């Protein structure tokens, strides 16, 4: 640390020598901020204030002096150094460089709004890389880690490695909608951070991104995230709620390890792999729903999740790692799907409350101590007709001599003759039918509503998530001199939930209908009257088309693509329904007043 301070001091001394050599003209003060002006380039650099900066500083993108406009492109070496009264700084996108120790010793700095800058000085970030927010906390120096509120604006595309590592006073983070990745240890050890919403623009959460955020209570992961990095939320002890987006395909090793307050997790159908120790030592976890696309569960994935009471391994799973459910002491029932071939060492060892196990017909090998020390085990159902190769201690200390083994009728004698299966007190035949997993309940078909610039999806299936697609007919490729903007959006959405069948897809069209121009109160003959446009939502489900938002008294007519009128109605309370049962084809034309809109009726 002392060496670093000495280097910074030397750099400041060199800088002062350079400025005394009249590299810039004398600094000028504009609206409380001092600048060095480069007249030829019309550029301005924020410089030191002899009276020290304090309070809130908003650096503008441009300044005007003596009739000349300058672009603010840089912050000088040590410009804000030692300004202990400085509490908030906003930096414009025009800034492309920030000098060494620019904010050294700003111990009162609580809020910084940072732009997307690709050329900030390396020492300001300590170990500079091209990422705009790489080691960003060092912008504030080692003495300034008590930022409480952070706004990452929409211009930023990525949050780099260790960007805000150790900012212990940080309680609130707003992540802009252009950020696509959150890097390694980006918010690691932000012990004051309480909640995080990761926007849909983000596609990846890096390793250790939120590790040791011990006050974090809830996390919402956007639907564009495809991977949750290893140890991303490890040791977030206060975390009770996690919403995993339905685009996530992998959950990294130790991703939620030791999140001891986490009570329930729904792993969506998009996930194919759960990394080793992903939920290890989540002691409060009582409910886990594993999606039907998961193929592998890593070793120790749910080790010591002592609150779990039952678990169903879906047929999609082919690999359960060793010790995956080791020490789940409250686990009473286990259902293992038919695709699992190996039950590895200690997978369910020390599940002291386990009473019933169903083993699918695909099992070929059961390894050492797979079900060891399951003292309450009373019933084991094994549907493999060929006796699995089984280690002699697979059921060690599980008192199988007092338990019942249920096997296919044709295989009873083979199991009776093969240790350690022969150690079961009772071996009986099943009815020969391997129970099929229950048909998953289907998610309720969602509905769509529009209000105040927002689309809202909802359905009667509690906890469902929504997969939607929106196409904008305004966005086209062409070469004409004029483009007609129709402001029409085509929407399709279905509901999904782990262990549920996806709902039917509902189609809708959102458009804007021009009403009569407003002329009341306008007296100036040259005034331009205001044309009001109201949003109209057209939904299709089955043979019914519903129109919401049209002005009362508006005639609404349904046509086929051949021009034949199929139905008509007068809007009364803002909602109207049209019968499309006579429609041939999948596209209809809805005429609302003078506006005609094509809508998709069938998939």
C-alpha cells in the first residue's frame, strides 16, 4: 500500500510539473467545475478545484466558454483527490479517460454514475484491462469502499472482473438494460447488498460474481441468462428466494453453496446440468423441483440439505454424482428415474430419515455405501429385471434385515440369491408393472394485458414463468425513400413451470388507433392539433378474437383474407369479442373504425 501511495504521489508531482509548463491555458471555472481548455481541439478536461469539490457533482458532456463549445473528454490526474466532502459524481459518456488517482482519498463518496468508457487510465483501475468496469472500485481508491448506491447506465455493456469487489457499504445496485455480462467476482464480498435484479439483457453471470454477499435476500435472474457461474452466489447466507430465468441451461459448481437461508428452488426445464456442490449445505432448503431437461446432477449437489423431505429425479437424468444427497437427514422418499444407470458412492448415505426408495428400471450399478446409514429404510422398490451390480456395503448400517424389497416377479429368485439384496428381511414381487411417472399437469393458458406502456402476462398456475416472442412490423429491411410506421406488435406467449407441461400458446397484436384530433381550447389558427392514439390489444384464443381498448361506440369488423365479412360488433365497455369459427386459414383482418390490422389466429 505504501509503495502504491508513493507511486501515486510521484505521478501527481510529475503531473503538476507538466501543467506548470503551460500544457493547458489557465483553468477556467464554469458552473462550479474547473476545466483546462484545448482551444484547437475544442476539448475540455476537468481539473483541480483550489477550494475542493464537495456535495454532488454532475459533469456535463459539453461546456461553453466565450461563445465556444467544448466537449468534456477527460478528468485530470488527481482532479478530485482529497475532496472528502464529495458525496456523488455523475460522469458523462463523452469522457474517454480518467487520470491517475483522480478520486484518491474521496472518503465521503457514496454514489457514482459511471459511463461506458474504454480508455480509462490503468492505475485508476489498478490492473487495467479493456473492460470498461474492470476493477472499477479502484476509481474511488482503496480508502473509498463505502459506496451505497450504484447506477450502471444503459450505455454500459459489461461489468468486469472484481469491478466492485469488497464495496461493503453498497446496498443498492441498478444494472442498465444494455449490460450483457457480469464478470468474475464483480460484486464479490459486497456484504451490505440486499437485493439484485439481473435484467434480461444479461446472458452470463461470472464465477464468484456475488460470492459472500451475506445480506443478499433475493435474486431475480433475467430470462436471457444462459449460465450461472461457479460460486456465483456462494455463502449468500441471507438468500431466501431465487428466481432462475427459463433460458438458463447450466448451474455452475458451488453456485449456491452454503446459502443456508434458501428455502425453495425451482430449476426450470431449460437447465440441463446442475454442477457439483451447487446447493451443498443449503440447510433450510425444503423443496426442490428439478426440470425435465436436466441430464446430470453433480456430486455433492445437494449434500447436507437437511431440510429436504422428498426428491424426484426425472427420467431425463442419466447421471447422479457421488454424494449428491449425502446427509439429507429429513429426506423420507426418493424417486429415481429410469434413465439413471449408476447410483454412485454415498449418493444417499446418511439420509437418516429415508423410509422409501424407488429405483428405475435402467439401473445397472449401485456403488459402495450408496444407501449407507439410512436407518429408517423400510421399503425399496427396484424395477430392474436384471439384478444391478451392487457393492456389498451399498446398504451398510441401514438395517435392511427389517426392510422389504419389491422387485419384478420374474426376478424375485435372482435378488434372493444375490448379496447384498439377499439381506433384505422380506423380498416380494411387484405386480410386474413399472410405474410410469405421473403425467405432468399442464400450465394454464396465459392472458395478456397492456397498461401504461407495459405488457403483463398472467395465468392461474402459481409460480409459472412466461416465454414470449414479440415481433415489430415497423422494423424492416428495405431501400425505399419512405417507411410507413405502423406501430404494430405481434406477440406470442406460453406459460412454463418445472414438472408441468407447457401451456397452449396465446397470440396477440398490439397496435395504436388514432382517435379524432383534439381541438378544444386551441385558438391559434396555426396551431397543430394533437392527434390522440390509443393502444388496442387484440388477442386470439381458439375461435375467439378479443379486442380491448377501442373507444366505446367504435364498430369492429372481422374479415377473412378473401374479404368476406365474418362477424361484427360495436365496442361498448372497451372490450369486444368476435367469432372466428368460420375463418379459413390462420390470418384474419380486424377493422377497428378506419384501422385495419392483420392478426394471427391459429398457430
